[in-house]
C-alpha cells in the first residue's frame, strides 16, 4: 500500500483511519493528523457529498463502488479532479471501507485543451473555403471538410473510405496518384494541377504533407486544396494587359513615368531610348527626381520647378515646355504633362505623366512665326503707302468728289485701317511666339492718363452707340513703371470688345484700384456676354465665340490672346466673369514695378 502510486485511504464511514504516502501527497497533507481522524466529508466536494453518502451506505452492506470521477478538496482548499473506486474490507474483524483514488487534474486539463483544439480545428475546417482532406496508408480518404465535399461534388459518405480512382476520372486519379506518390516518398508537395471537376476544368493549388509515426514511417497524408481557376484567369488577363502596355509604350513616341513623391524614385517607360538615347535600365537605376531636375536646362529649371511646386501644392495637372538634356549632352525641347494623385488625406503622393520631344514642332513653329513676321512687315509698308495715298487723294479731290465717290474713298480708308490692325496683331502674335522679339520697354507713366487717352480714341464710336462710360480710380497713385504701349494695347483690346458688343444706350464701367505694388483694372459691360461652353477658349489664339461671330464678322480672335501674353509678361493675371446676354467683366492686374 505504501509503494502504490495511487492514493489509498481506509475509513469507517465517518472518519479516516489510514492514508498511504500517495494519498497524503495528493491531498496536500504534510502530517498524519491532517488526514487521520478527519471526517471524510472534509475531503469531498460539497456537490458530490450526497452521492458519496449513498455509496458509503452500499459499501457498508458489502457492495463495491465502481470507478468514477469526482472532485476532492485538498488540505489547502484547492479542488482537484480524481478518479476514485471503493470497496468494503475487514481488518482484524473491523469493517472498513477502502478508497483508491488518482489525481487526474492535469489529465482533465489536457483533455479539455485537446477538446478545445479539436473544436477550433473542426470550426476552421468546416468554415474555411479551402478543401481539407486526410488519407490513410491505404490511400483511402479518412477525412474531408465541407469545402472538399463541395469541390468533389459527391456525398461525404461516398468519399470517406474511397480511393481517388473510386471517385475521380482515370485522368484525374492518375494526377492525384502522382502527387500522393511524392508524399508517400516523404516529400511535401506545393503544386498547381488541372482536374476536371463537375464537367469543368479547374486549376487547383494543392499543398500536401506526409504524416509520420514515431519511427518516421509515412502512415498517411494530409492536404489543403484551393481552387485558383478564377485567380489564374485574372493573372493571365493581367499578364496580357501588361504585355499590351509594354508593346504600346515601346511603340509610342512619349516617355512615360511614375514618380513616387515620398521616395523620390521615378519608374521610366516608353520611348526612353529613341528620345533621350539612354537605356531604360539606366534611367530606372540612375535618374530619380534629383537626376531629372539636373537634366533640365539651367535657364529653364527655375520656372519649371516653380510650376511643378504649384501643381503639387494644388494636387492638380502639371504642364510645361522646356529644354531637356539627352545622352550626348544635346538639349531638346520636351512637352511635359503630368497629374498629381492624392492619398486618402488629400496630400499628393504620386505623379503620373508623359514627356515628348517637340523640338521639330518648335522649329516649324519658329519658321512659321518668322514667315508671318516677315510677311507682316512686307505688308505693312504698302498698306501705310495706301493710307497716305488715300489721304492725298481725298485732299486733292476736295469738293469735286460726288457723294458716291466720297463713300468709296471712306470705304477704302476703313478697309485699309482694318488691314493695318490685322497686320499689327499678326506681328504681335509672331513676337509673342518667338519670345526673342517680345521685349518689354519700360517707362514711367500715369496709368489713369493712359486709359483716358484710349477712351478719346473711341469717342465717336461711343457717341454713335449712345453708350455711357463710367471711369473711376481708387487707392494710391496710378503712376507705374511698365511698357506703356503694350498695356495700352491690353486696355484697347478689352475696351473695344465692350464697345463692340454692348447694346445701343448701354453702360460700360471701368474701375481701377491702384495699390502699393499692383494695379487692378476691371472693365464691365452689359452686352451679349460669353456662352459658358466658350469660357475655356477665350484667351486662345484665333478664337471667337459663336454669338460674337454673328454680331461682328470682321474680328480676328487675337485681341485677348495678345492681352494675356502682355499681362503675363508683366507678372500679372487676367481673368473674366460672364453670362450670356448679361455682359462680361474682364479683370487684369500688373506690377507697378518691373517684374523679375
């Protein structure tokens, strides 16, 4: 009894009379008096005491108590799980009850953990979308989860205990056998195979592992299978799309880039070699944002970076034309268009765009501008001669001309004036586009006096249409240092449109606010206005709105284009507000001192 690993206790139905060493240890007793002579009810959990009393009654009449599980209370009060059995005994003629018990607390805890793990595994296997299976050494299925049952399209009862050849086509069974053979040779498998399930070919990604016994013998296999048919289709479609993109970008004449703002890295693609003579590998490995900046011509760099920073700050489109260095050190003109993309917080994190070589186009435009300039100069001389001859002819004829002859001379004079104005506009456009001849000639003058002089030139037209013109000046002195002739052209081009498109008896307001550093001029009329669909085109070359064309067939569409170029050159801004049939307000600002 002392050598037994199980606890053994003798009691008379009320108190303990003997306890072996194992019993003392299990009950946590350090001295005999903690167990011997102590009522047995003290060591039985209160919930079990009722059943224990019934069992003691049976044992007293000679009946054994079979093995069962109960909870005991140790000396220190801790509750333990035990398996316990009892039987009546007689020692030296004294009737006692022998109780044999074993602490199974750790066993119960382990069993509960195993049960929890099995429950988790069952829950996962039943709810996961992947098929899970297990096979024994005989290659028969021993387990399949619901996803496997659905994938195979067969009842679970028919699958369990069956081999692959029992439930699959010969072709599919051969593929499965090939994979299983690798497992039974002790290898893990991670492959994609094609099987015909439910009459349709499916791409299945299978991961299978052998199950070993303690002697490292394969006793079965387990695996997880995922249907990747749709993802394979998407992957193939993506590869095809990427291949098409690669072919298109290789054939295009544009450099294509993807700029990561956070890292400064640029991914280049497209016509890198044909435009810059650099290899794609060189551009992607060597040219980041700083490298791109260094390749911009020094004279263009500051303005290009300024425009880029403005676009990045607003997270909007970027556009510029500048000179860019190629592999041989030769600079070419590029047209650069890009778009900044915002993150979830609205901050730009990426820029996508294109760059293309426009050197040839720029050269053609330059030739065109030079031709227009040359032709305009050639036309201006005879037109001036014609104007002088008409004046001379009118003076010589005097009162001898009939009314019809006088009208024809006036008509010639009027046509000649329009031709001179057109040629002057063409010359202005030519100078603007060439850049080299569009130079501001600064002088100090009073802007208010200049506007009054412009109004005098239109006195007869204003009177003919019975227009009312209000002129106001506010703020500081209107004296400024700028190109007087060019700013006079701006005022003339805007004001002439207001006169031209105002109704008879209409009103025109000119308001000038002269600040410390800038002058702001607003010209407002209440005429036909500009249709909303035409707003974006107003400052483009040769553009005229449909309603303007119907009202005045002789306009060139160059006035506002020229005005914008002059204002921009002065470091100012020009804009307008307009509604059709309600008139227009044109604003422009410029610096009172030379713009640098």
